[in-house]
C-alpha cells in the first residue's frame, strides 16, 4: 500500500512554512505560476478579507491544507484591503525561470509590504504623503523621524513632551509607526500611541533595540549620505535621539523594501515655531484634510480648494494646509508669488495647462531609483521633463517674485537625459520590459542585425515551404509553430505517402501529420536565439538608460519640488481669481480683522450669492477699546458654527500662503490654533463625551499663549446646566484675564453675555433674525449684541417635527413665559463673584423649572416654623412629604 503523503511535507510547502516561520507577523504570498498563493491560516484569513475562494490541497482529507490565491498581476489591487486591516504582506517570488529550474523552483522573499513602506502601489493616495514614522519613546527629548518611501522625503524633529509628540503625529498622519522593541513590551505603549495619534487602528511595528543605538545610528546615516557629520541636516552632536529615530526609519524601510532607497532625500529638520501648531482634534474639528463624519475627503477644506494639476502639487497643498507657516516674511513671500500669478491671467492659465502634461515625478523617480521602472516610466519621465522645460519657457522674459524665480531656475535639470530617452525608446513601449520592442532601430548596430534575422524569418519560412513543396510534389504543405515541437511541417493525410525520409513524424492529427526536418530545426535554433539576443541587448540598453536617469535623481527631485510649488501657487491664484479672494495682511500684530469673510466650503455648497458674508473685528492687546474675546449667542442653525470656523479657516489659509475668502483681512500671526467643537467620535476612544470635552478644554487652557487663537463651540454641554454654565463662565474668565488671546466662543448659555459688562475685552455677537407674523427667517448676519430668543421650536418645525407637537410646544412655551418671574438682573454680578448660574434662580434656562407652579412649595414657604415645637415641625414635614409623593 502506498504511503500516505503529508501535503505539508512536500518540498514546496516546506519552503513556504520555513519562510513563514521567519516572518510570522506577515501574510505570506508565494508565487506559483501565474498566481500568488497563500496557505494554512493565512489562506483562511485572506479568503475572508479579500472575498476570494478558499480551496485546499488534499481536500476533504484529515490533513488538508487550506489555500487561496490571486492572479499575480492583480496582487497590487488586493493590497489596500490587507493593509487597511493592519496586515503586513510578505511577497515570495520565483528567483529563477521555472522552465529552467532543476527540481523545485528557487524562491525567496523579495519584499515585505507594510502601510508605511509602500513604494508605488495602487494602495497609495496620490494626494497624500505616506509617512513611516519612527519615535524613540515617550520621554523627552523624543526623536521623531518621518520617511515617505514613495517620494524619498525624510523629515526629523524633536518633541520635548508627549504633547508635542502628539502634535507632530497629527501633522504627519503616519501610516505606520515604529518604536523600540523595549517600548513595545510595555503593555500601555500601543494604547498610548493610539491615543497620541488619535488613531486606534495605527499599525505599530517594534524594531529591535540595536537599530536605535545612537552611535551606530550616526554611522548608518553618515554612510548612507556619504558624509562625516550630520550638521548640514541640522542634526548636531547633542541630537542623538534624532539620529536614532532617523536611522531606525531608514533601516526598517531598507529591510522591507529590499532595495537601496536611492531616491532618499536629504534629511530636513523641522523646528517648532516655524509652523502654526494644530493638534489632531483641531484638524478634525475643522475638517481640514479629512472630514469628521466618515474620515473621507468630501466637505473638507482641502477638497474645496484643491485645483492643483499634478499629484505632487496636491500632496504639497495638503502638507501646507496641515502645516501653515508662522513667520510673517515667509508667508508674505508666498503671497507675493500668488499675487503675481493672479495678476497675469495668461501666464497662470498657460502654466496650469503646461502642468497637465506632468506625471507624478516624485513617484516616477522612486521607481527609477528602486530599479522597478519600466520603459514607459522613462518615456513619462522624458515627457515630464519636456513639460517642465515648457513651463520654464513660457514664464521667461518677465519679472517674477523671488520664490517663483527660484523655482523656474530648477525646471530644466537634465536636457541630455530627455534627449537620450526620446532617441532611444519608442514612443509607446510595451508594459513589461522583457517583452522587447522598446528600443528604436538605429541605436545599436548589433541589435539591428539580429532584428533583421528575425524579421527575415517569415520570408525564409515561405521560401523553405515552397522549396520543399515542389521537391516532394506535395501541394498542400504548411509550415507552422507551436510551443511543444517548435517549427513543423503539416501535410494532409492524402499526401503522406509522398513524404520523404528526412521528414521526422512528430504528431498525428485527424486529417494531417506533422513533421520536423533537420534543416527546419537548425533554422529554429537560429531564430529563437535571435529572439533571446534581441531581448538581452534591449535590456542592456535599457539598463544603461536607467542608470543614466538615476544619476540625475538629485536635480530631478529639486525640479519635482519646484513644479509642485508652482502648481500650488497657481492653484492659490486660481482660487483667488475665480472666487474673489483677497490677499490678507499677515504681520506680528495681534489683530484678527476680517471684512466680508466667507466659509470656503459652505459657500461652495450653497452658492456665492446665497452666502452671507460676515466681519470679524478682534484685536488682542493693550488698547482699551479692543475686544479680543467674542461671545456668540443665537438660535440653533443660525450660523454660529459656520462663522467661528470660517475665521479659523481664514487664518489657516492665510498662513499657508493662500489668499482668503474675504474682502479684506489683517491677521496677526497665530502661533497655535485651538478648537473645542461639538461632540466628535469620542466613542471610539472610549471616553465619555464630557470627559473628552474637558480634556480638550484643559489642553487649551494649559497651552494657549497670547498669540493663539481659540475657537470654542458649546463648552459645558455634556453636563448639568449648573455645572456647564459655571465651567463656561470660569473658562471665559481665564481666557480673558490670563491668556489674553483672541477667542471666539459660540454658546447657548445666554448667561455668559453679561460678562461683556465687566470685561473690557469681551464683545457680544449674535445672529440677526427677522420675525414677521409667525414666520422666522435666519439672516445669518453676525451683529453686535446678545440673543434674546432661542427659536428652538422654529428649528424643530424646519426639521419636520409633526405639526401637533409643534403647536403643543408653542402652547407650553407661552404658558411658561407668562408664569416666569422676572430674572434677577445679571448686571449686578461682578465677574469676580461666583457666576450667577451657581444660584439656581438665575439664568433663563434654569428659570423654566424654578417657576413651575407648586402648591407644596407655596405651603412650605408659608410655614410659621418659629412658632412650632420640634415635634410639630416634624409632623408638618411628614405631611408635606406625603402630599408631595401623591402629587408626583
Ligand atoms: P449654528 O452653529 O448656529 O447651529 P450652523 O453654523 O451650523 O448654525 O449653520 C447652519 C446652516 O446655516 C449651515 O449649514 C448653512 O447652510 C447655513 N448658514 C450658516 N452660515 C451662513 C451664512 N453666513 N450664509 C448663508 N447660510 C449660512
């Protein structure tokens, strides 16, 4: 009886299992023919996640091995789904041609793909950088490095507190974070990172401690850049933690990409103070790059302003919005560039048209540098360099501001390369380089010669056929080719008796026989070897061309940066032109004066003529009449949130270098922007809404400076009215008295409006409402003053609450308003005394309950307690309680 063979014990499965054992945390895909196959537990998971069929080897048997596969050309398409689920994908490819393999095909790992080490896969978002971020720990000083393998961008910075770390992570929006192994063993590390990065699903990868050792790290970096000191990158002798982070990121990227990242750029150090700081909460609240609803792009600031024409331009725009500047001169330089392009309509339009022809140069270069480029990539590279030169030409002969001039000078980095590529490669080369046919005729004499042999093949075969046909007197003779026998002669059954002896029979068909001859075999060898020769010659010429391209990487990268910047300037100018945006004055003052400001996203949705523009007139500082804290009250849906957000967005746009949606604006540099807005998706962070609200508020109160801008929307709503109003009151006092910073506070607590009486810096704003008969219209116009009514019933009606309920609510409201006692005059209260809401009979909202008629309370008020003995008093108390219980 045959011995039962264990499917796990086949040589191929042993190969698989051994490799998997080395990388247990990755899902291993092994190339088998035209498929990438996954086995065992990975197969079960892959089938579930990718919706592919789960089959098995030895199906139905006890020892069956689960198996699933995807066509090798479609693997790229499946990657995003796996990476989204935090799965690393190991690729085991065939290292030799299976047809030439003796026995088991040699296979080996060629890449391990993780979210942070993607190169040019479909999984990459064209409009966003893809950072692999390394952090040295949670204790200051913390070294942070961010490496984008797809473009070669390499940043480093230091955080002096975990809060600064959190800010950096918010800005970078890492795809994957690497931490020292020792740190990973701390059970809270993952939780901490999820919290700091505001992403519970962040892929966190530990790296062994040796990769972080500072001395080695310095050496790794110096060797990589062929330099002896890192000072040129802003990394001094003290900055060991920066070296550790950078070297760890580099090592990790190299280990996973298996290639040298030749397109790696110089390390750029980011310093705090260079940029307007915004944390993740702020970015999310303002829907800057991703919306707070579903984390998508719809409804975001970026989406509404992105008119860039190139993918690197779109990525740069996102980076500028996430990291606005905080230096007046650099901002003004950007505004100069935008103004110049706004002024010259023709130049701007021509530039934008020329940019259309530009491919994603950064990611093209990454493919060149990692040896993964095809002939088509080089053709696109040449086309892009040509388009870039065209941009330079069309802008020439004019005076441009300094930034544009500097960029224009970088746009023609490799004219020789462009020509070489165009001369060498055909215009539309095949997708795969081994298919051949990518090199033009006339480039290499040897290549032309073998090509002639191949081209002449048909003529030779036709002549051979005619010759043999005549010699044998067989009229119907056909020369053909198949993969099994190579060239053959096919002769119909009717003529097989005339076949000469030197014909060797190879195959019998129903009506014909197939033969080979020594002469045909000899020819076949020549023809086939010509094909091999052509392929290897083409590959050699292509390789030279690729090496040449690689030697230009540095200057082409600078050209790519310049194109991206010009694209963003042109995008800003285009927005300014189409949407009538203005150039803001940005300086070192503490002003926040915006005339005719609009919300860029809401305006786009409802239309320019429908949007009501509003002013903002804040000024922090010593002037007596200057208001710097605006309290905005008004009904729901009147436009309070829109207003306070539009002011914040104007600051972000202005400091990013863009013009802004307003008629005029004067903005004193904001060092940090804080927002505390509505309830977000706190559930995912497992914190109560109120707790989150207070944590965000604490962050503001502890960190805002005189130069900050604070945007508050509804602070204190997550708790009881008394608590809420008291907190809101105290917070406002603190911002006014201690922080002295510009602040917009939209609130339902009308009580807060009385603060303006005692605090010089507070201004009351409200939203105008027109009331006619029973009709209410929200005018969306921000005016000075405090709201008098809430119009909640009106909003409920708009929202479709049934008419009987609305009518009943109106009736109750009237009743309540009639029976309401006049509220105690709030003006009497100094802001230094406890806020009025601490006393339950203050504040309109509390009043409603306090004024409900109650006979028991009336009796209580009238009890002549002084006349009672203790026993009588107790009796009365029991009686009152019994009656109260009956009433309730
Ligand atoms: P609130 O914060 O007062 O509840 P919102 O700011 O959310 O109100 O605004 C509610 C709606 O009113 C918005 O979705 C928008 O359609 C409209 N709106 C707000 N501000 C304006 C404006 N300035 N001009 C026109 N429509 C506006």
